[in-house]
C-alpha cells in the first residue's frame, strides 16, 4: 500500500523537482518499510560500522546540517544491536565534530555544520603533550598564511577588502580606548582566509588562530606589541589593495616572526 502511494506521489511534478538524495532522505524518515542503513558485518566493530555509515551519509549530503538523527532506540532497532553500541557510535561522531547531542525533551543527535573545532582541539592536544612545539606551529602558520595571500590576491573582491578595512578600524578604536583587540587581530587572519573562497584554508587558519588566541590570552602581551600588530595589518591591507604579493608576503613573514619572538620573551617572564 505504501509503495503504491509513493509511486503516485513520485509521478507528481513536485517530486520530480527533488534530488535523488532528498528523496532518499524522505523515504527513510517517512516510511518504516525503507531503511537508510546497510546490514552490519560481523567481522568489524559494530559501533565503528554504525558511525561510518552515518558519517558517509553526512559527508555525501544525504544528512544535512540541522537534520535530527533517529533516536537511539530507532537506530538500535534498525541496526539490530544494543543501545549502548549505538551510543558509542554517536559519541564517536560527536568527538569527530560531525554531530552534536542535545539533552532534554527536544534533544537528540543533530548533524552539525563542519567547523574547525576538532582541528583546533587536535593542534592544542599535540602542543600540550609536546609532540608539536610553538616553533613548529609558527612555521606552519607562516607557510599557510603565505599561500593564503597568494590565493587572496587572485580571488578577493571589494567586499573582502572592505571587511579587512573595517576590521582594522575596529582594532584601532579599541587600541585608542586602551583596550586589547585580540578578537579583531585574530579575525583579520580569518578574513584573509575567507577571501580565498576556499573552506579548507579557512578551517586550517581558524584552527591555528584559535590556538594562537589561547597563547595571547594567557601571556597578555603589552600595548607596544598590540600596536605593532595593528601596524602590520595596515601594511598587509595596503599591499593587498595594490595587489603586491611579494610585499604582502614579506610583511606577513615579519609579522609572524615578530609574534614568535614576543611569545618566547613572554614565556620567560
């Protein structure tokens, strides 16, 4: 009966406008006779198979940001396994930054927008356990920022330049009031990455800047350092306006090496 109704629905003009992925998604959440998931294999860890299937559905776009996953009970029934196993699979996905689990009557597991949270945590953990040094972080940042400048000059538009200019003006206003413009200084570099129109650049630099921000908040550099940062940002902005990649890269290198020097000096105090 359900299949007959579905076939009639499928022949309507409205359904022809849906993509295959959207139709696949509708089938799962409206018809219990259909399943979005595949049978599990006995030779592999069950929770890993479940998380892998859900991960693939998220990455392929079948499950989109904001979509709510079936409940633990529904997933355990569909996978024919225990709720503890499902819970472990959801925990793995949450740690990967793909879903967030909310508590309460309106809670559940929801697909997240991909962001830099997991990458930031990974970099912080590597630094905290000593596998990555501050020098290595600075070197990696320098290399990535130079590549970002290259792509930014090719792809940025007037709106991107206006956002950078506004960021500098906001930083200057805070400086004149005697306030620290840490957030604005960090966001300047994220704006540069955004201007490349490349999400991976944006996520990479956002992760590195989040770690850098934690150092800035703990070390609390003086006013002279903050003023120097503002000066560097103004010079980088002017070089971008003039589309002078060589000058922009040279200023960025001095800027980042100056940060490294400041961090080292503050860490000795």
